[in-house]
C-alpha cells in the first residue's frame, strides 16, 4: 500500500481510538500493534517491548518527576496565595492592577510549578473571589486566570519543553531559554490588554483600589522570595555549567520540599506523602505516554510513513510560510482535543523532518508549538483550564469563562505572528548564553 495512504489510515484510526475514551498511551499502543501486525507481520510485535522500555532508558527523563515534585510541593502550600497577595499589594494603584496582579502571579507560579492546571487552581482560588468582590466582571476574573495559567507550559522550567526535547533529541537547556522571552512577551501582552480593557470600559474609576502601607508591602516578601530564589538558582545551575537539567531538577525538588516544610510548616507526614503520591501518578502517566509514543514512532518509521510524508512535503511547490500556516492549523486543532504532551509525542516524529526541510529552526518551532498548545488549554471541547476554573467558581458558566479568555487567545495568536516576523525572540537568548546551535 502507498505509504501516504497508509499514513492517512493511521491518522484516522488513531483519532477514532483516542476518541473512544481509552487513555492516550494505551490508544497509541493499540494502533501501533494493529498496523505493525497487519502490514509488517506478527514478528514485528516482538520488538515492541524492547522499544517501549528502551524509550524510558534516558537519563534526561529523570528531570520530569523531579520538576513535577517541585511543582507539587509549591502547589501544596500557600505560595500561590502569597504570590498573588504580594503583587496585589504592589500593583494596587495601577488601573486594572488586580487583573495584572493575577497575571503576574500566574507567571511566577507557572515558573515555579511548570503546571497550567496547578497555576489556575492556586491563583484562581484567591484571585477570582477577590476580583468579583471588587466589582470586576465574571468573564474578566475567570478568563484572565484561565489564560494566565497557560503560561505554565511555556515559562521554564516546563515539562512540555522537556518532553519536546526528548522526543526530538533537542537540547533541553536551549528549549528552556527559548521560552523565556516569548513567555515574558505573552505576560506583557496579557497585561497590556487588561490595562486597555479596564481603561476602555471605564472600570478604572469604578474599581476602588485597597490601600497598603509600605510596611505591609515589604512584610509579605520573605514568604515569596525563597521560591523565586530557587527558580533563579535552578536556572543558574543549569546554564552556569554547574549541573545537568536532571541534577538541578532533583536539587530544586528537595529545596521546594524543605521550604514547604520550614516556611509553610507542612509537618504532617500525610501531606508530604500526598505530594509524593500525586507526583508519582502524574510522572507515570507522562512516562507511559512517552514510551507508547516511542512505539508509535517506530511503527510510522517501519512502515515508511514518516519518510514518505517528509519527502512529499519537500516536493510541494508551496511557500514555506504557507506550509507553516498549515502546520499551525493542525497543531491548533489537535490541541483542542488532546493534552500538550500527547500532541508533541505523536506529532514530533512527523513534523520535525517537515519543518527542518522547510528551513525552520526546531528550537523556534518548539515555542510556536507550545503557544498553540496554550490556546488548546483554554479552548473547547477539552480546554482543561476552563474546567479547572469552573471547578473553582462553579457559579460562573463555562461560556462566560470562554468568552472572558478569548481576548487572551488573540494575544497568543499575535505572539505567534511576532515570532514568525522576529524569530530571534525565541532564538536570541539560547544563542547568547550557549552559543550558536551546531
């Protein structure tokens, strides 16, 4: 059978299996086993266990559970509430300052936890009730937190970037650095929109700010700065040549646990056990998907699907930006239905040869891909962040949350356009710190 037609059959079968409700990892294994047995013979199935476990034989994978523990330790404390309160005290006099405080807290908490749902839950529990109490519309209160939470998969350390690095054999250190400037750009765009919308609606005069003394503003900083110092220390150790990403993740996880115990008095062994238990569950889920995606990639390669698609794309007489537009559309639609990790692991084997053949930088593409995944987190039907916010404030309808987050989707689309116009936004910092890519 023609490999391109076979690829279309694989895509259709994969979509049907995943929509049936089975887990992503199990669905990928089912599709891989079925197509290998039908088109390559039953003996090809003998390699599946070796490929499955071989994909996990990678020291870089150790950083995933470590960063997840780091985020879970932070999420289990009042760190999110303290971040929100600290920024609220310092930005209270700025028009729309409360929304900007929430977005700033989301950015900082995202950098510490690396998890979008955790960021939404931690900041939303404090920020949404406070904004509603001050008179902000429900859509603004919920939408800004839902959008701010998406920063967790872009601003380093990001588990999504680690997965992309492993799937494409790209430097994780470079990927982390590539997410810094675009992450700050998104925060700036989110805040600029919040400032403009508050001014344009006339809410700035109506929403009376609270008054804080300088003593109250400085009083809360000692509870926040240790976590910020850990993030800075992790990044310095990684890029200063002190340790590998896996080693810095392990030290960061230990320090976050110690701070949670010492500063936030998490003495109860059951609370520590809950952090380790939940981290283990999430880590196993991600590692299971990574291993299954390795088998899926092997199936695509063994049946010459990946090679044929890359060769076909190379023969197309189309502008490379038209091609990139089609890739973005595919990623956007895929992000509507699947979690970011699944999209990356399934699409990377096919998309990487395409984008490199077209002359695009894989580091730059990682940032564009991640922002597309961010849009998926606040878009139905899956839109995980929408449901997290709805769980925090069940009296706010999903429609209201969605409408409130749409302007921030526009900010993300603008960020993608700016990255296409100025790719150095993603590639300048990695090249400046680690030297030009070979």
